[in-house]
C-alpha cells in the first residue's frame, strides 16, 4: 500500500514467461501486472496507466 492509501501497482513490460501450457510456446514475451505482492494480470500489451512501468524485455 502506498502512503496515499492506494494499491501499489507495477507493470513489467515484455517479460519472458515460461508457459508450460499445452498448445502454447514454451516461452513467451508478455506483460505482467503486479498489485501489491500478487500477479493480477498477464497479457500482450496490457493497457495500464496508473502503474509504475518497468521495461524488462531486454535484448531480443
């Protein structure tokens, strides 16, 4: 929780995620939205304006 009482939100842009899901690639580049200490959402090009954004894509 932030000092202003709002939830802490961080967007990890372009994270390399190991999926292990049938019918999906072994690894994908996805965005991960973290709220407080939990993963709240994953997906391609998440549209989140109220989160600190960190580019973790690194070299491709």
